[in-house]
C-alpha cells in the first residue's frame, strides 16, 4: 500500500479534526496536510514538503472558494496530474452538477464514511471519477 | 387577350346574322328554282304532247283530205259519161288518151298518182301508167274491191305497201244502175308534207308497217293476225333509221289499243319527245305506226337558260339581300350593339360614368335607356357597397386590433387607455371615455379617455353616479345601450362644454354577464353617426372590453399567485439546501467522533458506554436519513428532482450489495434472507443511486418488519421487457384499510409507528423514483402472513452497451 499525499482545505475545525483522527486512527497510507483557509493558496501549496496527490476542497470557504482553487490548481504546471475532490455538505443534485461541470474529479459528501475513503482515493488516483454522494 | 376575344365575339355576331340571312335566302332560292325547273319541265312536256298531238291531227287531216281528194277524183271519173262510154265500148286507147292529160295534171300536185279503170270483177281494164298491162286480177286489192263490189259504194282509205304510203279511193261506175266498172285513184302522201312537218316542227318521223303489210297479200294477213305486236313492225319510211330507245311494250300498247302515246327519251344525247300513233286503214284497222320525234334540246336549252336566269336572279337577289341584311344589321343592330358593348367594356373596366349616348327610337334605344338606368343603379349600389365595405372593414379592423391588444396588453390601465385610443381612432370619434363602476362608492370613475377633452377629464378625475342627469348616466341606470344621433333634438344629452363640436353621442354598458361594471361613452362630430351597424360593432367592442377587464383582473390575480408560489418555492429550496448543508456538517462530527470513541481507539470504553454510543450513532444516522428523505420528497413535490442517468446499470450488482446490507439488519433475528436472481439480467438505464435507493428501501422495510421467517428477494427479466424485482417477507402484512395510504407522505402503519423507526417517506419516495424511471411500484399483502412488494424497471429497447466513460445525463422528474 503506497502512501497517498492528501491536502484538505477546510475552514470548519470540527471537520478538520474528524479528518485528522480518521487518518491517524482508522486509515493507513495517507499523508494528510490541511489548510484552514484559502488565503495565499498557491504560495502555501508550493511550500508543502510533499506535492499532494489528492486535493480535498471545501467549497464554501474564504477568501477564494473551491471552484477558484480548482482553477488555480489546474493552471499550475506542477499540479497538472493532481486529482481534485470536493468535500461538501451540499449534496443536492444541482450543486453536484455544478461541481461536475467545473471539472472536479469527484465528490465526497459529509458526513464522511471512513470505510470508503481510502478506496475512493485509490480509484480517483487510478483515473476514475468518483462521486460518493449519499 | 380580352380585346381579342371581344373582337371575335363581335365578328361572330356579324357572321351569325349574315349566315342566317344567307341560309334563309339560299333555301328559298333553291326551293323556288327547283320548283320553277320542275314546273317548266312539266310544262314543256305538256307543250310537247300538245304539239305532237297537233302534228298527229295535222297528219290525220292530211290523210282525210287526201282520201277525200282521191274519193272525189275517183267518183268524178266514174261519173264521167265519156269515160263510161269508153268502158262500155271497151275503147281502151281512147280512154287512155282521155285520161293521160288528167294524170299529168295530177302529177303536178301529187307524187306518183295512179289512175286505174277496173272491170266490175276487179280485173284491170286500163292502167294509165302501163296500158299494156290489163286483165290481171290485182288480187292484193281484193278486199277493197270486194267491199266496193258488194256495197257498190265508194271506198277510200290509207293504203300502205312496202313501197309507198298513200290513200286509195275506188269508186263504182254505173250505167243504168248496172255496175260497169270501177275507178281507182291512188294518191301518195306528198313528200312535201313530211318535209314541211320536219321543217316546221323540227321533227323527225318514221313510218312502220306491220309485218303483215309487207307481204304481197296484206289483206289476208289481217285476217290471220288478230293481235299485232312490235315484233311485226318493219320500217317503211322516215327521216331516221335507227330505232329509238323505246320499249317494245310501248309499241305493243299502241298497236293493241289503237290509241296514240307520247314518250320522252334521250337518244344520242338528244332529248326527244316522241309521238307514237297507230295508222289505220279505211276499215279502221291498225296497219302500222307513225312515229314523230321532236327534239326538245332547243326547248330544254331554252329552259336551261331560263334556269340560269332564275339562278342568276336568285343569286342577285341573294347578293342584294346580303347587302341589305349587312347594312341593316350594321345600322340597326350592330352599331347600337357595338356602342353598347363599348360602353359595357368601359364599365367593366371600372368606369361607371360611361353611358349609352346613341338612343334610336327603337328597341335598341329602349335597351340603351334601360342599360343606362341599370348602370346608374349599379354605380349607386357599388358606391354604397364600397362605403359599407370600407366602414365594415374599418370596424372589424378596430375590433380585431382590440382583440389583439386584449391578449397582448395585460396591464389593465395601459390596456384600457389603449382600447380608448383604438376605438376613437378606428371609429373617427371626437372622444371616447371609459368609466368603471366602483361598488363601494356607487360611482362611475373615468379610468381611460381618448380625444380632445381626455387630458382635462382625466386630470379632473371625472366621476358620476347613475342617478345623475345625462345620457351615460341614463344608460347606466337602464343598463342598456343609449344613442342620441342629434343632441340638439335631445333633452337627455347635456352637452359637454369640453366637447362643443359634439353632434351625436352613444353610451354603452360594459357587463360581466348581467353585472354592470362600467360604461363606454362616445362622442361624434357628425349627426346620425351611430347607425345600427356601428352600434353592433360597438356592442361587440364593449363585450370585448368586458372580457379584457376580466382577463386582466384574472391575470393580475394569477400573476400574483404565481409570483407568490415561485417565491415560496425559492425560499423552500434555499431553506432545504441550507438545512441539508448545515445539518450534515455537525453530523459529520457526531457520527465520526462517536465511532472513534465506541471503537475504543481513544481509550477503553465499557459495555454500557458502547451501547449508548451505538444509540447516538443510530440516532445520527436516522437524522441523516431523515434529512435525505425530506430533501428528496421536497424535490419530488416541487418537481425538481433530477436523475443522473447512466446507460449501463447492472441492477443485479446493486441488488447483491443491498441484500448484503440487509443481512446485517437481521443478524439477531430468526429470519432467512434469500436472493434469487435470473442469470444474465440485462443492463438498464437510470440513476444508479436512486435505483439502489428503491431496492434498499424495500429490503430494509422487510428486514425491519419481519421478526421471524424469511425474506425472499428476486429479480427477473419479464416477457414485456422489464426487470421485475420483488421483495417478499413474512412480516405482519398490510391491512386493507391502509392500502395505498402507505404511499402517502408521512403516513406510517401502526406497526411502523410502534417501531419508532423510519420517516414515513421511504415508500412515497421509492414509488416516485420508480415512476421517474418509467417503472412502477406496488404490493400485495395478506395481513398476518406477510407482504410482497414489486418494482418494475423497463429495459431499453436497444440493448445498452457498457459505455467506457458513462457520461451522466440529467433529467428532471
């Protein structure tokens, strides 16, 4: 099992803590980094010791939202191959459709179901688009 | 094209008239000519017959004359004393000397006269032509002689023999009453007679003897032959030799009857009239035939000349008649007709001022006058018709514009002003005012006005009550149309000082059914402006305005309702989206933290704590399910549920997973869960998550309500190309009084309620989701024994091929 580098951008401290505990206690092979906001996103991204294989982006976040972050990642030469997932509590079809059209590689709905997480990551890295919205 | 056909028509009238005249004259001339010719021919034949008959009489009288001459001569000689003496004395030569000079005298007047002195027995005493011959019996004269000797009277008659045609007379000679001798005088027909006949009458002739007459003893043959026939005829003398083409029967007839006949024949191109008469001897016996043929060619040619003259005359008359007819038709018929035609053409091209100016004192003059009157009438009619059409068109145009405006403009104030403008402009009115009734104040208030006084009246806010004076108030009071076509003669019209030019006015009620809702007040600058036709259209207009008012009111009410509904829906959607979002985030913490603790990863937990934490987790999950269901049902109810449609959904796979989940739910119950799947179930098209949600709902319900026994899940491909999934349980079943109510939102059975689980939304959502996939969801149940739920999902007609990258399509339920 190879190590997956994951960057989670989330302004809700509870959600960050859940993810941190998940990765510490239940999931193996995930190297998690987290931003509590999207300020200086690219700058901070470039400073990371390991380039993320997977981005987990909250959508409703400041100063720039998930869609803007997605665009910046896609435009950055170093992250062309990175996979970007939306982690959102907005699961209405219209909202999911917007995410798909924006070009996300997949989506995970809150509440997070720990059992599926590593599997989802693996499939996304393999090139599959995974929408785990339940 | 039109000019050509007109020309042809005019020409044809001319030709017809002339042809008719020509034909009539032709017929008359032909008939007359024919009759003339016929009559002339008949007359010519009668003439010829008469002429020939005269010739015959001539011939007969010549014969008689000749006979009398011969008789007189013979009698004279028989009574001469010297001749008697010489006979008595038998002094032949003296007698000869005496007779020769007489004979010479006779020869001067007659061809070949013969003078014989016979003995009483008939033998020859002296032949003057040959005195040396005497004493022979002369038997060929025996009959004649016998008669003379017997009767002792003179006998005279035609004598024919092969050599001559003439008469013979034999006279008895007496001496003291004793027959002493006979004197025979033969006189031939003078050749001159026939020549004269021919020259004078242009006639040829022929004399035919019967065969008997050609013999040397003709008298005998007379006795022997009782019936004479044409076959016995032998040509004796005449001016033509060939027999004419006359039938033998004609000769037979003449010979048998002894009566003459006339024949008309053509011989060698000559037209002949032929007289065929019998020749009779002194005893009235027919001994031959004389045939006189007279050429008719001259007469006929004269006749033909007459015919030509007649034809020429007819032709000339015809020509004259044609000229007269042409002139007549031209002068009397065609000229007036042409004139009429020209005028009619002018009129047909739209010039109704054209009039027939040439009016002779005849039928054409009357026709022209009538035509002029008709034209004038027509012009008046067309004028009035044009006027009426113009008015009607304008009226209808206004009405249709109003209708269009009614459907287009839905803002009431704008619409009413528009209608007022349209009505005024369309009907050329001075002013149009529209009042609406306000039931609270019982007043009619001006809401729209168009025209000279409109602005002032609107600014003033003109209003009145039905008990006020004036035409419009009267009309409102009576709830009927009121018209004053001349306000000077009316005691109702008040006269609006703002509209001093008003000459007539009309007031029309605007009604919903019988309810008066407003008034239309119209002012015109012309007297008698509001005719019945105008009023009809205006009434229709006021009805239209009523409809417009109703529509506008309904529309504004409906629009408000729609706007309200849309706003509420928007708020609801926003609320639901926010609620979902805001609830899911804390649930993320609750569910995950609970699991972290209960799993013992964060430190040891006792059994009691695990039990509590499990209940926390379950409650959290229930809450999440509730959130999802509420979200779903609200989307379904607002019609905004959307499916993520994929083409290659393997329902078997989904059912397997659902059943696996279901097994976890019955772990602690004596319930068996069976799964029976058809092999090779076809792929279906739909929303994978939603299809799974349906099956999950049915299986979890079965697991929830079945305390013991078994649950059987099946899936098969039906004959009508559907996948039919059934979930059968041995639970409590559903009583009939619940029936379809289990598909109603927030409805749970008592059992369901007792369970304290579920939202009451699962089945309604599932059914709607099945329907969204063009499928159905239904159940059968026996209370106390169990239930079986069915869901059918149609299989696409074209077998779906698994798409490598199933691009989701969205469809809205």
